[in-house]
C-alpha cells in the first residue's frame, strides 16, 4: 500500500465524481412533470422508466460498491464458498418474473409507493403494515452504511485522509464531502438522480471488470498459475482447497436460497421496480438482468487474483482496491476506484429514498398526519432521506466497520421475514393478518437471538449468519430457518383464527388489479397528486 497519495488515480477519481455530481443535479430536469410535489415524482421518478433505464437502475441498486469489494474479498479470505452470491443472483430472476409484475400492477392501480402500502391495502392492517415498514427501514440503514465502507476502502488505498494519527475530521473529510454532495442532489432530484448516474456507474464497472479479467491474468502468468496459487493458500489454511469442505454444503445452499428470497424484499429493490412504466418492463428485466450475474462471477475471480498477486492486507475489504493499485497503471486505477465510488453513491441514494418513503407513507401519514397532502409527504420524505444518510454516516464513523457488516447480515435475516406478507399476499388472501404478524414476530425474534449467539474469532456476538438448524443438526443460514418458523406459525395460526372467525380486515384490491397494465381502462400511467393522496 502506498504511503502517500496516488495523485494520478485521485485526479481521475475526482474527475468522474464531479461529472456524476453535475449529472445528479441536472437529473431534476430530466422527464420533469409539471407538478413534482408528490412521491410518485420524487420517490419513483414519475413511474416512467423504460426497459434500459430500469435495467441500469436495478443493476446499480442491487450490485453495489460493497458487492464490488465484498464478494471477491470473501473469496480472497474463504475460498470458493464466497461464490454463493453467484447462484443466488441466478435464482432471483425466475422469482422476479413470478411475482414482481403482480406487485407492479396492483401498486400502479392503487398508487402504492411502498410494500407496506400494499400490505395495508391487501390485509386491512396498519399493524402489519407498520411491522413491514419498520423492518424495511432497519434492514436498509446498515446497507447504506456499507456503501460508505466501500468508498472508505478506495480512499484508504489512494492514501487520502492521512494516517492513523491524523485528526478524525481531516481523515474523514473526503467521505463527508462525498455524502454531502450525494445528499444534496438526492434531495433536489429524487430517484431521477441515481437513475441517470447508474448509466455511468454500470458502464465503468463493466469496463473495469473486462479489463481486469484480461489484463491481470496476463501479468500473473495466466489462470493456471492464479488457481494454483489460490488452491495452495486454501489448502495450507485448512479450507479445503478450491472446493468447500463437506460440512459447508448446507451453509452454502441455504445462504444462497435465503439470500435469493430476501433480495427483492428490500425497499430499495421494490422502489426501482415500481419506478418502471409497465409490466413488460419488469418481465424484460428479469431476462436481461442475469448479465449482471455473469459480471459477478468474473468479479469473484478477482479474489483469486489478489492471492496470486501476493496482496497482503489486514482488512479483507481492502484486497481488491489494493490489487487494482498494484496491477493497473495509475490512471486506470483511478477509473477502477471511480467505478467503486460511484457504485456506492447510486445504491445509497436509492436506499435512502426507499427508507424515507416507508417512513412518510407508513408511519408519518398512517399514524401521525393522516390528512397530509402530497406536497407535505414529499417534503417529509426529502427531509427523512437526509436524516437516513446522516445516520448511516454517523454509524460508520462512530463504530467499528465490522459492526456495520454484522448489522447488514442481521438486516438480511430480518427482511426475509416480510416475505409471507408481501409475496404470499400477491397470490392469496388466505393468510390471516394476525397470523402474518405473529409469524413475523417469531421469525424476527428467533433470527435475532440465533445471530446474537454466533461467535467468531474476533467477536463474541453477531459473528456470522449461520447456525445449527434445529431438528436437522446441519449448519445453515439463520434467515432461512427463521423464515420456515415464520411460515409454520403463520399457517397454523391462520387455521386457528379462521376457525374462530376472527375479523380479517378489508381487502381494497380486486383480482383484476394484479394483472392490470398501464394502458388498461381505469389504470393511469401517472396518478395525479390528488388521486395519489386520496388512495391513502
């Protein structure tokens, strides 16, 4: 690692950062509606994005800077087990094709902005809606914080901010500036800003990976030497070589499946989906988004390359930035670092908007100010998006980075517990609202307690996301075990509550709502603010 600042790389990084900053502010004029004082406009981009904009937006949303840094870092540290991210992203898209067009249709018909809006409308339960909203906000906050970790990794390798003895304000000033700018253009442009910047982000990432997968192996003597070096390291460490040990198959499979089920439960994923202009846009994206899975597989190979290149770092999150620093010319190192840095800004913006929309629609409007106008909703959401970013910044600057990672792992366990209410509700009204709430509570409690009991070599609690599966005895993903318990409780209590004829709540949707498209009678391409406000 360089002792000083890599001036050339820093200059290129700043150039790209300034370019996307300008794009972020100009985005407020892109496809701007006459009246932009509604969450449809600020929080969902007017529900107007076509196939390619949605593709870049979803890609920028799901494949973040932390993905860029953490997936190869996991492979660098643990071997092929880190590739679990590849099969889970393959599993996602058939699921996406199955249920997201239905969510888009019913949300478009009723003006729903969040998943909690749908849950409340489907089951007639503000309590269940609140549970889904709070879970979404809690799961999103550490995810935003981890985007900061990705930017910090790049800044550390470039030598920006000084050494460990540098005053905290000077050391963290570049990070403060980056997120100050992010907060400003997200506030002014809403979802249009990350949608526009995603074009630059994804183009840079594809370029960097294409170059890395060709250029670095040439410098290291080819893939034979790379895999041999990696295999030697894992064998020496007792990690089973390039193939995971026999006892880890359950962990690998359950983590992949649980992660696949959880990904589109995150508020930011749904926000990007609801911003599209038709059902067909969602379907097309389920067929072309797997291109990102190909990219992710190639990205994972960088972990092997870091081993072969002799990269030595105490913090595994620095392995790939350090690989780029060592192997690329300085100017292209700047391009690679810009890809990671911008790869943090795009999802952080979408996540903060999604969390703000949940608070505004499902806490502020439902419980604090039911008569809030669309303009008031938009103002509150803008302010909350700022507070969310500030909270994530304080979280990262004030706590050890492993804490943010642990909470993100916990967030994945939590968000999976909203699956029965959301996806189940899209296909059936059979589940009872009180049973769904009880199942959610059991899943949340079990998942949190089980994760608390997981230790690692560096910490006593929240040391991982896998534990023994009750009744099976194998080690598996805690989130999936909690989800199964959640589903069992929901089904059993539904039978009981239906037999007791407990009140079920009012369903404001109808079967035709789930297949409606933008051009169908009674479905408007863009709900006017008065209609959007009246629907809640």
